[in-house]
């Protein structure tokens, strides 16, 4: 029988990469912590940690067990929140993940509105790329994800489209790029793009690929503001969400390039783990987004 106290202690050591740091975090003595981890290894009949000259590293078995441990404890916290929310949304917590564009440009307004409606609800918002957000949903580290790309978890996650966004090709104000380049001319330009794993990049590459255009980015950034500023500085062109560039286009800091045959829209989705019981906070937030059928009402592709 797995000892959950031992499991929690082991997970802390694996996460910290050090018995001494984990002992300090847990307020235990180092010998006591080491002893309980050894007892867990003995009970399971497998080495979980590799002792290094400085610190420790999880073995293959340890990495596997640590992953399960994180899911187990996340489910425990989820159960506590669900029980608390039976008393209504006067209190509770929602762990929200938002991909970069949504997190920077849409989430602040959404969170302000949720605060007005449910002042007792604490919302934690992590801003990461789409792949990371979806992984967090699968591992029960997040309750809801706001994502902007196709992702890799079809059949595991479900969700609804809550908004459509257009992607536009932009250049800096002083760049000598034609106002209406052809697709061939576009392929020959220097490009600034988001990092692999970004929902925006996945949509851009798919849209260009369908039209036979392959580009190799000259610059790659993991932040939409950095992409925009690099273009404004003259580093190259980019295809970016229109909602991120409204002010710069209006002020003339960016120019929109009209590329014949290239109009790209992408869906912004709210997602959750398929089959997961919905908490009151999750259902309320999905309703705030205006999703057509509410949480669990069937996925919209």
C-alpha cells in the first residue's frame, strides 16, 4: 500500500533537487526526511533518487512516480475546492491558464469582470504557450485553459470557441516592404516568429504551409510584445493577432501588408479535461466567456 505521506515528502525532494532544500521547505530534519524517502524506496522495491555530489536527481522510476504524485495531490486540492464551492461562489479558487496573446490582451479584462461578479473567488492565472497550458490541464494542474492554437490533445481535452481573431501580416513603419507583396515575395523576407509550442506560431505555419510558403524565422521570441517590437525596430515581418496590434497600426508604428490570397482567422478556445467534474467556479467562468452551451455541453471544434 502506497504511503501518501512518504509520497508527498518524496515529491518535494524530487521537485527541489535537494534533500536539504526540501527539508527546509517541509520544516523537517534532513536525516528524518532521508529516512522516510528510503522507506518509500524499500516499500516499492525501486530506487527513486540518484544521489549526486551536490543534490539529488530523480531516476526514471522517480520521474514517473513524481508525475503521478503531482496529479494525485492536485486532485486532492481539486476535491477540497469543489466541496468548498458547494456553499456557493462566495469563496473558492480557480486555476486558469491563458496562452500568451489571450493572457496579455484579453485576460485582464476578463479577470476584472470576474472580480466584480464574484469578489470572494480567487483566480490564479498562469500565462504560458498553448502546449504548456494544455499539458497543465491534462495533469490537473489547471482547471481551465484559454488557448489559441490546435494543440496536441484531441480526444483528451474538450472546449468551446469563445472568440475569433484575425492574424495580419505587419512590417515596421520604415521597412522597404511593398504594401501588397505576393506570397512568393513574402517567403523571401526576414521573419519574426513566436517559439515552437506557441498557438500563434502553429496557426501561422499551417496557414502558410497550405499556400506552399515555407519560412525560416530570422528571430524567435516567446512573447508577443517582443515579436511586435522587433518588427517595429525593422528586424523583419511577422504575422500576428490583430487584437495585439490595434494601437501600433493606428499610430503608424506598424504597417499592415495586404497579401492577396492570405486571410487567416483562428479560434480562441476555453478548454478543460474531458470527463472532469465541473466545479461551480469553472462553470461560472465558462458562462462569463459566453460559450454557447456552457461547461460540458459538447465540444466545439
